[in-house]
C-alpha cells in the first residue's frame, strides 16, 4: 500500500512527461550528445525549463547547476523510474480491428512491451492469430494464459458497454495494469493502474486549438 501512496503523489501529467523526456534523451544519445540541460530539453519539447526541473525533482537530484545532466545517467534513471528496465508481457482483450493494429505495432516490443496473447468472445476468431505470434484465446482461458505467460498488463479494445465487466474480470485473473482504449470510464481498486486512451477526446482538444489558430 505504501508504494501505491507514493505513486499517487506523482501527478499523471508528470509521469507522461517523463516518458517524453526519456524519448528526447534517446534521440540525444543517437546524436552522440553527452551532456544536456533543462533548458535544452525544454527547447526541444516546447515547454518551460522550470517544468522539466520540477518533474525531475519528484525523484531526486539528477544534475548540477551550471553543469547540467549526464545524458546516459539521466536516461538510465528515467528508464528505471518508468519500469522499462524489464520486459512486460501484455494481453489484448478484444481481437477486432483496433486490437489487430495494436498487436502488429512494432514499437511495442522495441520499448519492452511484448504482446503474448489476445482474447475474444467471437468463436470464429478463437484459435486464429491476431499477428504472427499472437494467438486468440477464448475469455474462459484468461486465468490460465495470464498465469502461464506472466502477463501483467491488459489492453482493452472491447465495446464501451463491456469495459467495466471485462476490467473487473482481468483484474480478478491477475492483471495489474490496464490500458483502456474504450470511451468508458472504468473503476478499479487503488492498487491497479489504469491509463485511458480516447481518440475522440484528443481530436476535440486538437480542434479546440485549431479553432483559436484559424479563427478570423
């Protein structure tokens, strides 16, 4: 429970920015940059340097005033904080078009996320493959497949009306984190992590910004 309380103290926007900082540092490493600063990171990402420093301060001191950050060391530390120093086995719940697209996205495995199974209620899909190595199982097999493959993360691509029931089911079978692609808001215990991905909300945010940029 103590770990849960610590995580809850970190604002979600900060955690999302940490992932962006990590990606930025990866690009700097590719360019053979050894030292960087909050100003440089902020300039690359289009945010304030004070925001970079504040986000990093939640986890300790990483650089020295006037010297900046060692790119390798900061990248390694962020990798640890983000839990990317291990591989994560993932299950896709809902083997439709979206689930298929996610299973075939090569960027997942490159970043340490390995889709090892998919689940669906459609009997016509059971036994088939959603991608080269990802077999579709029936929902009744959840517990066995999750246990045998050490799956900790589930990606939900089910209909909105089924999201709450399905989330409760996968949690009961051992899932610790859920990436929710449905437009439904799901309720989970405090010790379960949920990230919601809503394309429509993102598009509305985009059109909001465009409205200001192009209004006459």
